[in-house]
C-alpha cells in the first residue's frame, strides 16, 4: 500500500511559504511527524507557535541537490509546495529555475530516496487559459495562448517533471489550486490581494477567475496523501468569482472603499504602468503587472467536481467566509504586517 494512514514522516518543501505553512499545520493536527525546509531563520508567523514548535525545521533550497537528498533521509512522503510566484518580465529566468529545475530536483531526490508518496502543488495556471469563458476540467490540454503568463508556463513545465517521476515509479498526485486566499504575509503571494484592498486600490475588472481557501488546499493535500490514487491531477477550486466581486467583498470586510474605476483593456494598461512606477518608488513588488492586468480581463471557470467526487466528505469553505475571517485576522495584526 502506498498511502500514509500510518503517519510516516512527511517532508514539506516551501514550509515557510503561504500554502506550505498551512499544509504543515494540517499535517501536525493530524498527527504526522513533519520535516519542513526553510530558507534562512524565518518561520511563518501566521500559523500558531505551538504548531511551529512541533516541526523539524531544516535549512535548504530546492536548487541544492545534495541538501535535498540529505533532507529526504528517513522520509516516507513529500509534499512539494515550494514555488516562485511572479508576474514580472524580469522574473522569468528565476521562475523557470525554481519552478522547473527545482521541481526536477525534488522529483529526482524523491526517486533516489524511494519515498512512498509524492504530492505536487501546481496551479490551475498550469492547465492554460484561452480567456474566452470556457469551463476548465482536469482533461484540458495545454495550448499556447496570450493568456498564459510566464508563471503559468513555468508551472506547466514543472508538472512535466512530476509526470516523469510518476512514470519512473513515484506514487502520487498533482493538485491544481485556484488563486489561494487566506491570512498570511500580505507582502507576498496572493495575500497581496488583501493589502491592495486595504490600500483602496481603485481599479476593478469583470474578469473571472477561480479562488480557494488556503485551508481547503491544505486539507485536500493531506487527504490525498492518505490515498492510494496515483498519476492523477485534481483541480482544487472553491468558486469562480469576478475580480470585481472579490475586491468589493474584501473592501467591505476591511472597512475600506470599494474599487470604483472599471479597467478596460486600455485603462488596465495605464493602471499597470502606474503600479510599476509606484513599485519602483516604494521598493515593494506590485501586484498589478502587464501579465496580471491581462489575466484580470480574462474569464475562466474551473470545475471542482472531480475532487468532490474523490473526497465525498470534503466541502469547500464559502469564499465569503474565507474573506471575512482573513480580513479579521489582517485587521487584528496590522502591526505585524507593516
């Protein structure tokens, strides 16, 4: 049997990242011994200290092949959550190095260490977009499109390394989450959506995208860790919302002004250029870039029926609840986030 109901040691890559931290929390709560790779001395402040204290933190980098193999000693399973997320042109080389080469390194180390289970956290972006309002299932085939960002391309080719690993004997599955929402460090990843709403970002679009609670992604990852299914992928998406509805709901829960300017493709081009200038002045990465502005105009609906059929007892958290609870946490911890 390949599943891990017997609570073998699990290695989590990207343990200090947004999703990685919540995966660690879920594993600890379910009684798994956890080893987590971290870069530097930081630990994720947004999960409880008593959870963090139960983790075996090890320094590492998925680009360090020797270190990876050392960290996989006495490990039964790997949840590969480490990834780089960026939508800036200058980040493309680093995106490809981390998300493709890094994933290949993790897969190879897992094969060499004979781990019994491998869960890869990908993204719905790796399925590709056409921007025409289509409904995307796990059967969608990748096709080149102007809607595919450098991040999407890097995640697609990273997945190819995982499929190779499955072909070479790894047992596991791929998860494709929608845009992940929840309480974390709002200077990084999709948590920056909340910071933008707090700062009363004025623009909105009618584009549609998939969104999901970070805790739901962590729960499905651990549930599938305990499964014997292998060589499959699962879309993990709570609901499909317009960006307008998303930002209005965030603004309402943060007590801030709703966005009031509809960004047409032309105005969106102006908006991302303004955001770029502000980013250069502030030194903080901006959420709105040329690529993300283009995505915000597209409409893509992601079908979550396969994961619900596979895990019949699982239910997605309503996005209204996700946003309300996350906003309460952000407002209660503003001093920590500055």
